[in-house]
C-alpha cells in the first residue's frame, strides 16, 4: 500500500488540480502552496497551545539559536505572527520511538519555529499559535526532510549549519541534484554550500568567527586541503588591496571620454577589438583554454550553471 493510500483523503489532496503524493501534499501545505491547510489534530481555526506543551525538535539542524533576546523583545511587543508548525507527540514518537525522553511532558513537537519557541519562552508568553500537521511525521525521513528544508529556507541559518542540513538532505534524497530540485535551487548552489564541510578545521573556525567571508570559504572549500589556506590568504589579500584602492580613489575621479575631431568623424565598428588588436573571439578562446586547464570538469559545469542563471 502506498503512503497516499495509507493516509487516505485530505483537504490538500482535494484542493489541488493535479494528483499529488502524500509527501508532496504535506510540503505544499507546509510551504503555503495549498489552498486548504493539511491538519492532523487541529480545528479549522489556528489553535493556540500553552508554551510548556511545546517541545523543540531534537533534529533541529541549527547548532545554536542566534539572537534569541532580540526575538524575545519582538515577540513581547508584537506577539507571534507566524504560527509554529508542529506535529503531535504521538505522531513524532511513531516515527522516532526512542526520543520520548527528549520531549518530557510536551504534547507537541515543533518542526518549524524552534527559534520562535525559544523566544516565546524567554519573553514569558503563555501560549503560541500553531499549525498542526501530523502528515509531516508520517515517517522518519519525511519529518527529517521537513525540518531540514525549513531550516535551509531561513536566510539567517549559519553557513556551516546550512551545509550540514544540506548534507543530511542529500542522504535523504540520494543526490545533490534531487535536493536542488526540492529546494528550487541549482546543483551549483548546493555544491558551493556543501564545499564548506570540506574546509580545514582552521578555516571552519575562521568562518564561524566571521574572519573568513562566506564567498571565499565556498570557493576554497572546493580545493584540496593542502591548497586551501594559501588560496584563502591570497583571496583575503586581494580583497584588502581592492578595498584600500577603493578608499583612496576620489569619488569624482572617473575618466570622461570626450570625442576628438579625428575620431568623431570616423565610422565606429560594431565589434571593437581590444587595444592590442586581438579579435574578441581569440580572447574568449584563450579564456576557455585557461579555465579548462585550471578547473575540474565538475567546476566547469557549476560555472556554466552560474553564468546561465
């Protein structure tokens, strides 16, 4: 029996024009793409649940919950605007029977909104609005996938936490390409972020300390470990040089081209050649040859995706 047959009909299945699998229907509701929300044990209205009945997801991909005090201040003044997505205790333990102790006496487990939950507790809120969807906990893979996808979609996720979440998503889906399709991203986007996991411990520490820019880290992470430190040092030196030159350059000191009598009357060619007289197509060929020499086939494919995106 398929998962869809086991679950039976639901509002989400009835709302969409095309047939959907149970997992796809769950994600449609989770991401707000369904016209009618899928609920497990919930009323048509968004219910409110006492904060002490909500447990954080043991599989939350965030290693740390950042800026909780700021979140608490906001929640204290404005309340929780976006409901927390939760599953019932029974549904969670059906997928993860060995985690009863992690939930204490809570009746619900937060799938998306663990940071808001921490902020609500710090702000002293009594209850929180929730969206209950037990189909997100139909099995261990779906619950894990939902939590990871939600975490990756949050822009404030730390780079290394995001990379670890993507790595686990690859384990669930089987390939980077499948993860890219799920998130609506390119394969190159996934590859660049996974590259952070290949950094040396020293560079990972620098990334966490914000002394190594994320863009530089994603580039050098695709190199062999023995080349990473020198490549990072070179990139940082280049950035410092560019910043210094930009600071010294007066804002108004931009060259203005004024046509002269000799070139004003001369017909302009549609395709201008560089100062050395080399045809543009020859320059492109030289660039392509150099890139083939310096990059791996996988890096060339990722570069092509980035240029075409």
